[in-house]
């Protein structure tokens, strides 16, 4: 196998939208083109299924998170099939394969000295009697002052931060102001990778890439260690050795690339370690601009720390039109029109193939 190619995983709290389609069709074309010129390639992707947005949506629909992600999975697979996107495997991060790899990476990171625990203050709602991680709390962005931003990141300026950094925070369930409560959390020593990440970014990006300096600046400003645990109740994988702590969704989401590779390999009598530990294939990630931080910093640092192979190339897409993506009518129109065109094109392509071969 020459290439292992992935698209950013689709989050299970909504439908496939225009942005996904643009990225998935691009990735599919890239994979098919590679296969046509003899570079044997596989295209893998999965649903990203954990975290507070899933919990909140499931609670609002009065169903379990498992029911919600199952429904989303069926819907995503059906939509992507209509566009003739040719996956080797389309899987889910809420799978046994993903749990196994997430635990293995955690053990490796721990053994290599990159995991530590620290007592921190966390937003807690006295009225709801629960911790308020990530999306359970909203407030003003500490970086750009945009109102009504979630506790994990700002949709306006893309900054990532902790819920306690929000200005004028409030609980999204009851609207009350949360208090700060002490809790022991697990951290990944991201700061230990500053120099290695700088070398890596310089190697895989070109000076022409606009985001190169952006990333280097981030590192120069000083990388903060990354909190990878969340207190119960949380929808995700329980952290080994704890009773009530779960992996933060952004820890096990990219591991979904490896979990999906394992699923593909198990089904095809191959070994996933050939791809992710022994580096026998080139790894390509197609991603959107909004997740650069995670894919160029967190993800490679986790892989380096656990002794895994690094991705060779990260292909970044642009937002084609952010507002258009969010408009249901345009998404519906685009999906339906493009779906018909794909169907017609595919028929013509098959005719051409008959003609030439
Ligand atoms: Zn902001
Ligand atoms: Zn509350």
C-alpha cells in the first residue's frame, strides 16, 4: 500500500453539509487519481461521536447518545453513498477498535512520561449539581469578546481555551452563573514538543503556505499542556485507572483515523501497525481550516509521544462560504443537484469505460 488517505471526521450531531461534501469529493478524487496512476491507496473516514454537543443534542431529543449517533451514522453513510464516494471503510470513533488504540496510546504516553495529573478549578453548576465541561457553559470569548461562545472554543475567532476563561459565564441548562470547583484532571505534556513540532511543521509545509507562520507563532507564544480528561457525566471512553473521568473528545477523535484503519485491516487480513507504527504507507489528512490547530499541533505531538508514524501531508481546505454551509436551503439544493449530476456523470463514465476497454 502506498497511501492511506483520510478526510476530517464528520461530527455525529448533525447532517452532512456542503463543507463536508466539498472535502469528501476532493479526497475521493485524490484517492482515485492515485489508484489510476498505480499508487495503491485507501480512503478511510468515520463519524466523530463523543463529547458534550452529542450529550446536549441527545438530551434535547430525549434519546440516548448511542441512539443519536447510530441514527447519524446511517444518515451520513446514506448521503455519502449518493455521491459515489468510495471508502475502503467508513467507521465510528465509538468503536471497540478505537477504544483499544486510544488506551494503547494513553499507556505509551504515560510510560514515556508525557501524562501527569493536576488539581484545577472547573466550572460547576450548583443548581444542576454537575460539572460544566466545554459546551455546557457559554459566555464572552476571552480573546475577541464575541458574545455567546462555548466554553471550549470561539466560533468567531477560532481560539481554543478552558471554560473558566470565559467572561460572564452561564450554565446552558439553567442559565445560572457557575462556581469554580476543584477537581483532579489529566494532562498531556504538549509543551515538551515545541521544538519537534516546529521542525515537523517546517518539513511538511512550504513557506508559501499562509498558515505556516500562524502555526509557528502559536508555538513561539508558548504551548500550554493539554487537559485530556473530563468529569462524568460525559459521553466518551472511560480513562483506564479512573472511576469517573473520560477522555476529552478531541483526544480520541483523531485516533479514529487509526481505529478505522484497524477495522479495515481486521476485515482484510492486514496489520494496522504497518501503517501507523512501521510507516509503510504515506498518510494524508484532508482537513478544514478550523481544525488546523488540532491536526498540526495536538495530533502529531500525540503520535510522536506514543512512538507512532507521522502524517506526511495535511491538505487544508478553505471555507468556500461559511454562511452558505449553514443555510439549510442551499445545502439541500446543492446536495440534491450535485447528487443528480454525480449520478449522470457516473453513468457517462461507465459508458466511456466500456468504449475504451
Ligand atoms: Zn473569539
Ligand atoms: Zn445549571
